[in-house]
C-alpha cells in the first residue's frame, strides 16, 4: 500500500473479478469506450518488470483471458492493451475493445477524438462482466 | 505474410535483435521519444491472444527484458507498454522509456504534446541497443 495512491485507496472501477493477486474492473468513466476493462495489480508496484516471473505470467494470462472474452462476445475490430501508469504508477493494464467508427478509431483512445460516437455492443456489459469472471475461474 | 502489411513488407525500424519468433527494433521516427523500441512478431497475427501460450510467454519475457534494460541504463520515470495495432493489425509491442518533462509527460505519447522537449539520455542509444540484444541472448 502506498499513501495517496488512488489504486491503493480504492478499487478503481466496477469490480468484476477479484483474486489474491489482482482485480479486474470495468471502467465507468469512459462512456465513449464502454467495453473498457482494467486489470489492477493489488500490491503497489510501478512497473511490469517489478513482478516475479510467476506473477507476470499470471497477470498476462488474465489479460489474455479478458481479451478473449471481449473478442468472443463483442467481436471488436481490435483489442488494445496498455500498461502506462505515468499518472498513477501502480501497475494496471488497460484492455479496451475498439470498434471501427468509435470516437477515436483508428487512433489510440488517448489521442484527440475524431468524431462523436458510442459503439453499439452485441451483448450487454453485464454479460461481458460475468464471462470475464467465469474465464478467470471465479 | 499478409499482402500490403507494412510489418510483413519491412522490418519497421532499426533492428537491434532478431529471433525466430520476433524482432526488436528501435523506432527512428519519434524524435521526441528516442528510447522507443518495438517488439514485432514475425508472423502476421493481429491479436496477442492469437499466440500460443508458449509464444505469449516468450513475447512478454522479451518485452520484460527490454523494459529491464531501459530501466537499468536510462532510469526513466516510467516505462510504457502497449499493443494497439488499430492502424497496423500485425502484433507489435511498444516499449517506451518516459521521462518527466518529455514532450507528452505524463500524458500518453499518443495524446497532444504538452511542450517541446527531447530527453537527455544517460547512455547512448547504441549502448541500449547492444544491451537489449545481449539480454535476449543473441
């Protein structure tokens, strides 16, 4: 735990899965990108390479499972994965389903928006949440 | 190989390491972010989850080694990792050393620049290239 770290102080989104190592949250404050999940490491570590090999593999196995659920249920044009942490240096992976015609496509979601648009998803987000939890064997 | 894919047609940067599975290039066309490397999968696959478990682990083990070299030699404020591929859907990982005061910090490099600045690196990039090649046991 690190004093003043927002990801030590709070879950950081709607928790859809929680393990001893990490939690997976659905991001609620990016309405243009509704199928936006984050895997947040529970311990306060800054960099991916701070993890042990076992933890790194567990982390990316879970990121991969989230990606697979998004692909399977929502058939996005592309999945975007990123661990940045410049503002909040507490390890977290963004996993975002991207759709041609979404507000930023094909630019990254951090670039300027190109249009106003919210993708229509093939399945309700609650079904995606449940499938992620199931995929992580919870 | 996929016709018309720029990462099937060319290396995509200055090659610093090449294996059967992937190559690592230094990105030459982002002068504001000089310590910017990409791991490019040799086969044309779009998504990280298209890889076998063995290949995924090899991929992220290598990304981790690149991150470790950047941290060890350049002491960046943060390392940014991303696999996006919206424009070029051929699996590649961005590995970028970020520095407080760089042109975009703390925003992602894909956001609007906040200032004009080029980080002064603690070591020449050629030394970083060589250390990455060595870390990948080449």
